[in-house]
């Protein structure tokens, strides 16, 4: 599998394979788990997210998700701040993109094991996680075209917030396991 995987590729794969969840949520979940432990095995992530629906080794779906794992891990561990949440592109409706952003944050919080408890999270992480929880609660149906700029700002906040959380957790344990 070569090249970067995008939202449409993962979304189409999940729909075609009739897998539960959304492309945004599965990537958020992966990103959260990788923030907690950059050495997590891709099989553990897939089992945690999909449970009984976990694609089997050697299947095209499994290979695609493993490529997504490698791409996301590289983005989170590289020092070039290339991490991007897997979200629909700007051609999609604002409602759809806002819903996907909420799903991404929901998946991230689950992957991180965040329960709403703020104590024990380093530095700015607790505030960022609370903000992510608020993004999950946003009403995507209330979005209007005038909110395009607000959506762009929220998306950038999430992108940077994940990197802040990753950095703060890494600072606590240099081995990459949190």
C-alpha cells in the first residue's frame, strides 16, 4: 500500500466491508491509542476498535488499516508536525465535516481512555481533552456556511491539540509508553 491514505479511502473501505463506526472515528481511536503508546501493536488497536468485526490477517481491509496505522504513527512521532486528523475534504457539506470532526474526537477520547476526569493529565492536556469533549457534543445540524471559518479553526485546534498531548505524554515517559 503506497501513498497517504485519505478519508475517502477509509470511508469507502468501511462502507464496502460493512464495518461499524466511521472513518473519522477509527482514525481518532487509533490516534488516541498511539498517543498513549506509540509502540502499540496494530492488531491490538483493531481488536479494541472492531471487536468481533476485526479484519483477518492477510485481508485487504487488514492491510489497509495496518497502512493507516503506519501512516498515523509516522505522523505522530515525526518532528515535522505533519499529523492530520483523518477528516472529509472541503468539498463535503459543512454538516458532514462537523459530524466527522465530532466522531474523530469521540474516537480519540476513547482510544486515549479518557473518561472526563481531568486530574492526572499533564500540562495543557486536561484542558484540551475537555475541549475535545465539547466538540463531541456540538450539534452538527446547527452548522451554517458562516461557520466555515469556525470549523477550520476547530480542525486546526484538534490537529495541534493532539500534538501537544502527544508531546506532554512523551515528556513523561521517554520510551513512548504511557
